[in-house]
C-alpha cells in the first residue's frame, strides 16, 4: 500500500445528500502529478495520525493567518 507524504488540500464536495470532505494526498516517493483526492474514511484507514495533524494545524493556521503582517 502507498504511504502518504502529506495532505496538500481539502474541500467539501456538495451532493444532493449533503456533502463530503475530500483530501488531496501527496504520496511518498511519487510526483505531484500523482496526487489524488480521497475521502475521509479512506484517509482514516491509511493514516489517521496525518489526518489528525492536518486538521489541528489547519484550524490553527486559519485563525492566525489574518493576524500575521503582510
């Protein structure tokens, strides 16, 4: 199984049943052209730690990004 290098981005895909969050994954030892979108449940199975780290750092960076000098 491929290993995750990092989560590059995420977005919410809206469907008629609501929405689902997808994550853009950069795979270890692969080029950025091989990045792929996977859903949260698949990401949790592959690497729960990287998901938790991404979500905690995303919350922190969103809050602080407006107060940083430009």
